[in-house]
C-alpha cells in the first residue's frame, strides 16, 4: 500500500467533516435586513412592504410567508410572496409574527424545506389620504395650505433696533466716551 494513501484519506475525512459543518450554516434561512425596516403607514394612504428571505433553498425556489400570530393593521393583508399591501383604516401600532419558509412541498428533490419566524411591528398614523407625513428621504413634510401646497417657513422674528455703533438702541444709553473724545480731537484738527 502506498505511503501517501493514509494521509490522503485523513485529508479527505477532514474536508468532508468541515463541509458537513459549513454547508448547513451557509444554507440557514433568514429574513433579509430590509424586512425589518417596516415603513410607517398613514390612515387612508396606500401601503406596501416586501418581506424577503435569504438562504435555504432560495432563491432557486420561491420563499413562502404567512402570518402566525398577532394582527396586521386593519386594511392590510400579507400575500404568500411576502408582500404586505392595502390601505390602513385605523391609526395605532400592530405587532405580529411572520413565518418564512422554503417552498413546501419543494418542487426540487434537492431542497429540504426550512422555516424561520420573526416578530414585526407596523405603526400607522393619522394623516391626509394620499399625503404621507414624511418625504421620500424620511424627513417631515413642511406645513401646507388648504390646497396641499407647501407653506414657506415663517419669517424670523424682527431683530431689536441697534444704534449707530451696533449695540442695542436705548434712549437712556449715551454713546461711549471714546466717541466724544474722538469727535473733539477730529474737530480740533480741522480748525
């Protein structure tokens, strides 16, 4: 028997064991980071949010989503593909658990379906239909008039009056003494 064969077998065994440990970790089924960024809804305004998955048998096979416990805000529904959509009808905060799973039963024989569960919250605020309280960057919208046009910011308050020297104007405050000396000195120079 060649000398290198036992060494090869040991190396093959080590590589096989490492593969058994690494492959299941790489295939863990998890919600995407974007899933946790549920936008705030506005009563009377259309709402959408897409839950997503990573790992498992996907993306080769579709992920499935379903509501386990809790409730979505009234007017919203969760589709099997993970899309939350609808028009919220009531302000408040709703927490619920969503199950993410691989296609089950799988359409491919190599897939062993996995599941993952997480809690999410969707907040809904009062607002004008069709006008979210924040712009596309998440900044508060400016106040608007009855036609929906933005109002300019209010003008700054008027500044207090100043005297000719830049100080606050006051009837009882005489000019500084150095001013009188400078004026007298200038008058004597011209005479």
